[in-house]
C-alpha cells in the first residue's frame, strides 16, 4: 500500500440528532469512516497493518444524548475546501448527523486533547409536584456549598471527588403556567423551552399520553456549563444523582442535550472553530 | 394504534440502535402512497438477520416496486422483549415503527430449524393468531421461504403459504395476484387458492396428510384437484440478468457479517451426501466475473464498506475465480477494500490469493475433511483424500501458516470406532507434516484444532433414510476421540449433541410437531440456537406432554419405500436418484462431480446452469 501523508486538515462541527442518539461513540466513528469513503474525499490513512482514516473526535457522547455541538478533526492528502467537504459529506451522512460548520485547521493540537468545558440543556422531572420556588431554593442551597462530594467510578475503582469546582453555571427554567389555573393541556406548557432541538423532542415525545413513568407536568429545564474533557469530566447524570443524594427532590433525568463545547488554549476558553483555536 | 418506543425502554436495553432503523440505504416511503406493505422478518436478532444475503436481496427487490413498501422486522432480544411485553408494545418494523399486524404480508425466512420457536414468539408479539385458520382479513398473510421451507411441515399450522426455492420472480407474481385480489375484496381463502396455482407456492392448509398405523405418512393429497399434487421449487436460470441490489443497508452497529457479499453462484456440483444445500439448490448457475466486478464497484461506492466477501457453497469451484479475483484486487486495492475469501480449497493458488487479497495474520486456516478415514469420506462422497489434505497443510505450513482448524462430523452413516479414531490419526499426521517443514519456512507455535459436530440427517439428501446416532452413542464417540487425541498441539472441541438431536427431529418432522412447538414455546423456549437459552429438559417435557416420541423422528431408520412428509415437494432431484446415492454410499462408491459427468439427478428439468452448459 502507498504511504500517505496528511497535507491539510479541517475541524468540523456537527449535529447528532434524535435519529442517531442510540449509536455508541465507536459506531459513530464507523459511520463517519464509511460516509467519507462514499463521498470519495481524500482522507489520509494511518500507516501500518490495518490502516485507519485520520480523524479525531471531540468528547464522546453517552448513548441517548443528542448534541448540536460535536467536533471532529480530519486530515487529508491534499488541500481541501471546507465548504466542499461539508457539502459532500452531508450528502453521505445518515439522517440525524449534519455538518453545520467547518474550517481549516493549522494547529497540530487535536480536538480531543483540548476540550475543557461543555454546555448542556437538560430536562428533568421531579417525582412529586413541587413548587418552583422550592426546587430553585433547594438547588441554590446545594450550589452554595463549598464542596459537593460524590463517589465516582473510574477505571481504578470508586473514589470520592468534589464536583462543585466542575460546575460553572446552573440555570433553571420553569413553565410559567405551572400551578396556575391555566389549562396545561391546551398548550403543551413548554413554551419556555427555546432550544429547537429540545422543542422538537418535546413535540415528538412528551405529547404522547402515558409516554413515560414521570409526570410531564413536573418537567423543567436546567442549563449547565460544566467541566468536560480528559482532565476533569462531569456528566449531567452524575450531577443529577448528586442533587438526589443531597436533597429529597428525587429528580429524574428525562433528556440530555449538549449545546456547546469549548477548548482551552493559553489559559483562555475558546470556541473550537474560532480563529485563535485553529491557528 | 399509536405507540412510541420511548427513551426509557431503549436506554434500558442492550444495543438500542438495533431497534430504531434509519441506517444508510434503508428505504423510506410514504405508507399512504403504496398498495402493499410487506414485513420481512428474520426470526432472530438484528445482528444475525442483517447478515443474511437473501434478506438484502428481497428487501431491495420488493422496494424496487413502486407499489410496495418492504420493511425489516427482527426478533427483539430477551431484555427488549420483556420491556415490550411490560409496556404493551407490539412487534414492530424498523422503517416506520408500525406494528407488524398492520401489514399485508409477514414473511419469514427459515434458515435453520432452531428458529421455529422464535416464529411462534414473533407471531404472539405481533398479536397475530398463531394458527393460520384463526386469522381473518384483519391480519397479514403469513408466509415463509428459505431452505427449511422444503420441509416446513412442523410449521404447517402457523404459516399461510410457503414459497419454495429462489424468490426473485415468484414473490412478484404473488404480489401481482394480491393487487387484483385486494381490488376485488375477496376472502383470504380466495387469495390463497389463487396463489396455490403459482409454481413454487405451497399452501399447507389445502393438503391433507394421512398416516399409517405405525405413525409414518400414508399419503399427502390436495383437497381440491385445482391444486398441484407436487409443488415444484422455483429457480432463476439467468443470474446475470436477475435483480441483485447495487446498494445494501449499512448498519450502525456491528453485525455478524458486516461487509459486502458478492454471490458468485447458486448450487454446488460436488454432491456431498450429507449436504442439503448441495441438493436443494441444484443446478449450479454462475454469475459472470464481469457482472460481479460491476456489482462490486457499485456496492462499494454506495455503501462505503471496506470489505467484500465472495460467497457461494464452494468458492474454489467458481469457473471464473482467477479472472474475478484479479479484477477485484485491481479495482479494490486503491480503494483500500479487503477481499475476504471464505471456504476456499487450500492450494498454492488460493494461498497466493489470500496473501495478495487480505492482509491477514497467518493464523488459522480451515479444512473440512468431514470424516476420519478414506472409507467414510467415500461414503459421504466428500471426494477429498488424505493426500489432498496433507499436501494442502504442507503448502500452508511452508507459506508461513501455523494454525489449522479441522472440521469433522461424527455419527455419519456406517461410522465405526475406527473412523472416529481416524480423526485423531489425521490430527497427528498434520502435526507430523508441520514438523517436516524447515523451521525457516513455517510459522511459530503450531496449533491444530479439531472440531466435531454431530451429523443431522436432512430431507432431500441421500441420508434422509438414515437414523441419527442416539445422544448416548454420540457422547461415547466424543469421549473416545478425546482419549485418542494425545498430542499437546491439538485441541479438541465438540458441539453439544442435545441441540443436534432437536435439529434432527424438526428437520425430518411432520405436522404433528406443531403442537410440540407451541407447548415448548409456552414453557418458555425461544432462541434455541443460542446456547444460553436452549433448554433441553423443557423441550423433552413438551414432547412428553404432547405424547410425541422424538426418537421416532431422529433415531429411526426409514425403509426405502416409506412415504416422507415432504414427498409432495419437488426440488428437481428425484427420490430415485437419492435412493441410488444412498445405496452407493453404503457400498462406499463415489459419484462424480456434475462438471465431470451428469449423473441424471433430475435437476435437469430446470434446463439451466451446468445442466445445459
């Protein structure tokens, strides 16, 4: 086999929608590999016995999680136009995966190594109907603690970690109508949700009667900015179990959607597609 | 009915992506705009069913019709089934997640006998009455095809009609009749009567079975003169000009055979007497290398797969193999596509090919002598000598290979302890061959694996009269072989004889087994082909409770004049030919390959392939 050298590289941002949220991280890479083969884009391959396409993905998503903000780096054997790349690849990707942006990348540092922060918007439900004020004050009081210790399972076994420094922002949003005389059924009560991905999910799923084990009226949203990446990583499900340990809210995680990922470069937090990040 | 398979269900099961569809090349259609909805069910899990070439062909063929939407259905794994039953979710199709009950057809492919309980379970999950005669116009027509359909009598109560042989043409004829019938708003029986007159269609309810006092079949007769006395299978004579998909569904998750499959030919010229496929798929018909290369290129472009495998019953017998592999390697190497070559006869040509085509580690090569002595290999008409095998392994060892797997069957007709011990001797000779190869040529660390399966006599083979060894006999032979294998470089493993016993019962079963199937399923049997779910004890309880003797089916030697439950099915090859072959087998006489000389087996009636070349 001919040896190949990477001559140019691109960083792309892509969407992982409802249609493909059950695919594992490994299978997702396979999907991209085959889409690239179909599109006949000049991807570079690793050398050796079993050549692999030169691509690196950002932070793996858990099965069931959607995202509008995934990133991957690709290397090519010749110069390639980012727009052409997006267009050709999008024609060959299954429904639910879409390249939204792409740009040339000069830096040798790959996306996986540099991610530090992630944004999420999640939907949670309380087991019982609760006053919004109460939920908010319980969560606020937890956030005011100097440390939030929780057992985390790692490859080396269980260990106690303080997740408080991993939480940078936490905002709750509730339906205005809840608890008032307004008829919940007339409108779906989720007008406070602005993210189109979550709205889409709600329209498709939460409207179906008897859909789930939780009461749809008890659902509210939390926006999060938390640590992510190889050095320090917090997942929304772990955060929710911490809240459940420290309160009697009995929160149930309904839906997790990632809205942003950020890298660190020279002590600054950057959008992975910004000029500073790519140079 | 509106239902949604929600996140809570899917996040609680293994490999959820296999239940949601949406894969590349899966077909999307508007269900309001089609006239026929066809649910194609492989009665096993997604990973197994998606690896099956026949399903790929028929799925894309049916969807090439504008008036038809074919969707895929697989049996949920036990964790998913539990959730479906708990949450009242019926069996659904992957493409639109519609319930199977809403379709016009539910078609099963029968690849092995041990899937029968899964079919019962699938019908139950789909909320379709198990018994054919309890279905109404609200239910789909339930049909089945595939190799087990040639004797699917055990399923006669549950399946509305069987399709015998290759489906590409006959399925279209059936759908065309369906369109007219639907327009006329006829009864179910009217539809079935009409298609019963299409060659290759077998409606079991239209045939009566009469039994003798000793439990054997007296005769099978059509209830009406309009139905054929014998139902002949269908074949496709011109493979180059018949439909073969140029795109196939690319799954999201790993499946058993995750690659492009190129079908070189159908049938086999060898006539091994134990092999059902060798008889039911006759005559041999090939695709041309040009056509195959053209298909390979399109499939590679449309799927992005990185591997192509050549499939057939005996790839070394393909007449255009050298031309095909040369062209494929030329086309595919620049695209970094591997060629995988299963079931090749090992000689210098194939070893050279393997080195060129695959970047395989020189690990294991597989040989299937099937029997331990020349006498027994002649009985089964294997046509391989010890010398052939030793030359092959010697070539392989000299080429740097150091691992070989040797496959055998135990319990073959006329087998003696000497034949069993011959397996161990052959193993020793392979080890000696390795030692005779200069150290600088051979790979390090010899490993010889001997595997034995238990022989299952199958209908439509020369051994359809033969008894299966009892489990006791099979176990003693396994024990004997274990003691005889002394060399440390040889490891021995064997298949469980309980499963082979059950296979033998159903392979040559009749309609009276239907109630045993339902009983076993009611007692929890399903996924019988999966070791962890197979429950022999429960199966035996089911036989006892139904007052059916399993040994009557598995271990009984049939007389030559016995009427078989499948005698009204015509595969081309005549019963007379099979009788002659059985008698030659017992005498240890060989029968020639179709390409050497015609033996007049009867497959010539199809006027195709090797019979007219």
